[in-house]
C-alpha cells in the first residue's frame, strides 16, 4: 500500500504521539466510508508502524444546525453500512449517535487518552473545521487531519479561483501527478493489526449506536418536521447507484442532462457530500467504463472543456464532478470565514446588486411561502416540491430556483439567507462547499457581468421560467411535482 501524500496531511496541534498508546484512533467525520479514503489509510499506516490496533470512531451529533430526520437517517444508513464493511476488518468500529444535546462531551478526549495518535478528516465547510480546531486544543496527543475531498489536494494551490475557466486551466496544468497518487481502494485489505477493545468505562458511559432502536428517530432532539427521503445512504448503496446510473443513463448524459423529464443526472451529490462515495471511486469507475487511464489526458492547457480524453458524456460528467465540485471546495478552503457571505461576491456583483437593491420586485414572498412552494410560478413550485419530498432539485432547475429567489425577495442579502436556509434544511447535499458555490453562483459568484442590465438583477445573469420551459423538456416533471404531488 502506497503512503498518503504529504500534501494531504496537516498537523492540527503540537502535541506529541503517545508511545504508550494502545491504538491509533481514526475520528471519521467527513469521509464516512471504508474505501478510497486517505484518512483511513493514514490511520492504518500509523497503526502498522507502531504495531498497535486501530479504532474507527464514527460519531453523529444531534445539535448541528438543521439537524433533522432526513439528514440523520442518511448518515445512520451509512453507519450501518460501515458496520457491515468493518465487521471482518482488523479494526474496532465504534459508531456513536448522540441521544441528547451535549451527551458526547468528553468522548473524544476519553478515546484519545489511550491513543498513539488521532487521525481525522479535513473538510472545509460547515461546523467541521471549528470542531476539529477545538478538539486539537482539547486533547494532549497529536491530531492530524487528512484531505480526501477531491482529486486536487486542497493545499496544492496557493491562489483562489474566481471562475471555472481559470480553475480548469489550473487542473489541466497541475492535476496529472495527483492522479498518480490515488488512495488505496481498500486500506484494510490484507492488513493484520493487533486486536483492540475499547475501555469498558467508555462503553458504559457512551454505548455504541443501537441501530435497531434508531429505526425510530422520534426520541432524538432533532427536527422531525423534515421527513426522511427515499434515497438510501451508505457506501454500499452509493456504489450500486453509481454503477446503475452508468449502465442506464450515462450514455445520454450530455444530450439529456438539462431536461428534467428525463432526469439523467448522476444523483451522486449527496453521496459525495456525506463521504459515502469518493471522487476517487467515481474516477475509477469511469475509467473502467471508458477504457481510460492517465495517459489519455490530452495535454490541453487552455481552460476549455474536453481535456480528459474521454467520450463526450465522460467529458461533460467529469467537468461537473471535478471542475465545478472542486472549485467550490477550493473556494471554501481559501475563504474559511466568508465563503457563504454576501461580501465574498465579486466586485461587479456586489456593485450591480447594490445599485438595484431598491428596484421594485414583481413579487415579494416570505420564507414561509417559499418553503411551502406557494409562489405564482408553476416551475419554481415544482422544483421546491422536489426539494421538500426528495431532498434534491434537478440540476438545471436548481439554478433557476436560486435566481427567482433573488428576484422575489426584498434584498439580495435576504435572498442569500433564504437560499442557504432552504437548501441546508432540505437538501441531502446541503451544507457542502459545492452547494454553497451553487447558491453563490446565483448571485454572481464564479460568473461575469451580463447584459443587458435588468431590474433587480443588474448585470448578474438572468433566468426566467418561461425561457427554461422553452429550452428544457419538463412537462412530465411538472406533472410529477404538481400541486397535488
């Protein structure tokens, strides 16, 4: 097994490793999977080096913002799948679901007290960076964070990218060597490690998750008004879904992906967000289907699409899952405190939106009206109902969804607030760098000034439901998510 690249590992504190530790602790918080996982791979490397056992600790808090049945169920599905995957592995898997606010306080410290080292996931968004920072100060043993987020390591680029074209050009010039340093598909495969058990005092105070009891989420202090979605979570379901999509719909992806009636988009976003699927597995699967390897890269460095050396469908999909997704990750990494703020928008967007801040809006809706899909617009309401019922919006309509919230709110700042709340509360892939970048794009981020200048939007790109209906086949979609859906 190859070593984890240095550029993907960061020390979070100055504490030493504990020579007397009984195990290496992998604190699994973002890359929630047993495969293609640099964090797990690093933990295995350290356990082998120190000849100690490995504890894989996967927790789920109940006090994160927007915590609800939909998000909790998806994560718990993943924990159950991980339990099955690790059942025969040479490691101790310890899933913990917090039953009350603050119940997990002290748990990480108790586990770290007997650890050689703690390894966790680096993730540049939501509450996770602050949680890791707080943990680094609280424990007295070395804490490392490992980047498994994208094909391009977060720390490999010294600059930020304001548009997809410049980021794509950077990928074309810099990505190749990182494609030759991919994570091991199965970090625990063929590995022998000493058996390890958790301290009885830990298990008595913080019992491992009871998945049978957790079929009923009603006793947890989370929002029960957001129902679970039909999409199952977990590494097993993610792999099955990816392969089924490639078998059935990938062949018409480029031609049909913008037409809601056909719904041929990949549906991997939520699985990537929760770490049940990795972009490394996506690349491996695509390579197998396309007969592709690194030698097929075209060598283009002009920032234009079509440089992977894949089919038209492959090129279109990889541009979405790599260029656009990782642009968001790089942005959040470089702007940790303001990636979702109005002030982070480019100058042209802030200037033009301010100039038109007091323009008369054709409609003004409250957050409650948006949330209940109670606007005058059939297309927008259908997209919102899909979000309410399924935890997702068709990719093309997601852009329109955000643009019209800008059009129908009292100010662009309020539009941003509403978009973030609705997306993060209902979308399975919310609270993610890629979803923040999509929301901010609706306000001009990663875009340029457009003409003619229009009321409310100014020079920010304009979209309408009427033009969307002309461009996209969506009559079946509108029936599916109509008023009685």
